[in-house]
């Protein structure tokens, strides 16, 4: 009986003999130059997996006229298993099935893959957090006070995080190591701005320490310190020498910029409130998704959400008729904002108060782990005044409605017996439409129920003139 090696060799030889005249191999059987210089032996790398050989062997076996026999099916299965095993051992991921052809991806280590995601433009906020949250904690805990961006960078390059015993939880150690490892590859202009913010936050920590001695500062990337609720909005946590803890929510921007005080998603808030999305889905289908050309042939009201065929039809429509596709996106924002306002207006006052406290990054006073908001502008950082934190427990009424002068805003008026304020809310897509990405990660209609929802601050009402002015802009004008 022939060995596996002999059988494979015989099949490859047979396929090569039957190959068409325009087949390209080494150039020996067609009028092409040789693949390497005659008389020079190519050196073989030891123990190096070449996936092309195995994939080539598989393909030739599959194309053989006798591949319907049980023997050849068995050989093909063994080759598939061998290919998978070798891929796993060498760290490669099989990127395609036998029926589709895609570009073979260059092998990436775990570090490269992780940081590739970290540096992707859709997760810039993660990179921002890594610099403005982790680096100040490392600096303070190592008794370092940076004088400049270059001074800070030299300090970070010289750190050995394996010896760190308090700047982050053990679960976040890998992320901290990866961030420092890729620090030299971050674009310089971006890095300079974020490092200046990190210097400002470090200075804030030293000022806080002068009024209330700090034991250590802990980065709250994924894990929270012991005793801190898992849903706490703090980005870093200050552990004072008296044993008490303070959570700090960090923001960065310009003097007049209005950073969101809360980033969440529409579907996430429906789930948190325990509200069914069927009514929203139905309206989105009738007023938005059913208008995509040809979509009613591939989906319906019951199955269009997160449907790859629907996403593909939308992307194709966007490529062909971008203006019309943008009209659908604007209608999507209207529908989603209308439904979110209805959801909020159906909440009782106590339910609304509980939702705001649990969902929004407001300052928390009198709690076991209080929260303050600190904003960095350049190399300076200060605590931000929270305009509604003292008002929320006293609320008597709330009303949500669309801002008709905006494509993506809706407003929530909140009332006490003596005061009224307006919360500025936004619903929008957090990414665009990119045909090269296929059906995954598309923005706008490609986000379905997961449009981003943000709380950006309070509008100040001057009832005598019937106008609204953003509080932060008014303060900036006065200063």
C-alpha cells in the first residue's frame, strides 16, 4: 500500500501534468524566467512553516478528478487537520474558508494585534485614556514631577512595570505594559497634546496631596480597586493615607470645549431601563431601513437588526447615492431621538433621578467613594463644577423633547420648586461608512440600535430674553 507521502506526490505530479498551458510555477514548464539564479542553491530556513506549500497541496488534492473517493476525502481531512495544527503552533490564524479567497494576512504577535486595535481611529478614546490616566498614576506613585513632555517620556521609558505594586490592578498589568511598549510609535503631535494633559493631571494630584496626603493613585482601566463599585465612573482612584478613596473622572480638551460627561449607547440604555426595543425597531423599519433599495427582498421588520445583508445593501446604496443615504441617516436620528424622549418622559420622577445618578458621570458627594470631574487644558487641570448634582435629588418634574434646530440634539428640562435647568443630550453615529470594511463596524445605519448617546452639560436659561447660553461659554466670556 502506498504511503501518504507517495500518494500526495503522485497526485501533485498528476495535477501538474494536466495543468493548462498558461499555468505558472517555477518557470520551468513555461517560457518564464527561473524563480532564482541558476546554480545557486537557496538556503532553507529550519523549522519554519510555509503555509503556501500546505495550501497548495490542499488545493491540488481538491482539484483532482478522483477527489470523490473516500481515500482522497480522508487525505484532504488529514491535510486540513495538519494545516490547522501547524497554524496554531506558529501563531497563524486561518483567515478564510476553502470557498472564498482573501488576501493572506501577515502574521502579527498578540502585542501587535492589541496595539493595532488600540491605535485604530475608532478607539482613540482608549489611547487618550491610557496617556491621561495611567501616566499620572505612574508619575505620582514613583514620586516623579514632570517638567516637560520630553522629561516625562524619559521617565516612562526608564520604568520597569514588573516592579510596580500599586499603580494598576493585576488584571490591567498587560494593558499597561503594551501601552508603554508602543509609546515610541504614537504620532508626535497627538502624543504632545496628551502628554501635556497628563502633566496637568499629575500637577493636580500633587496639589491634592498637599491638602490631603495621598497613599497612592490607581489606574481604573478595567478593574476597580477593592471596595469600589464596578459601575463607578472614576478613571483613576486616589487612596488617601487615612484609608478613604476618591474617584476622579478625567476629561481633556480646550478652554471652550464641551466634553461629553457621559458616553453610552441607545440600545444599552434601553436594556438598562428594562424597556423593550420592538417599538423603536418597528418605526426604524417603516421610516428608514425599508427605504433602502432592494432591502425588502432580503429582510423584514422582524430580522433586519444586525443583518449583514441589510448592512451590505445600505453600504452599496451609500456608495451609489450618498446624498439619499444621508437623508435616511437624518431620519434615523429623528426616529431614535423621538423614541428616547418618549422613554424618558414615561419615567416617574424617582425613576428618572435613579437613572441619572446611575448613568451620568456626575459628582458624587457623601458616598463611600465620592466622584469628582477634573478637566485638563494643556498642562493645567482643574475640578469642574457640576451644574446639576445638587439639584437632582430635589427634582419635581422632567420633560424631554427634540431640539428642532439641531440634527442630533434633544433636551431634558429639569425642575425643582425654585429652579429650572436644561440638560443637553446628543444621539449620533460615532463612525462613518467605509465600503472597504464590508459589513462589520459600519457607522450610521450600520449601527442599528447602537447609536452613541451623550450628555454634554447644561444650558443656562435667561427667561427674560428667551434665549439659551451654554454655561461653559458664558463663563469663558466673563473670564
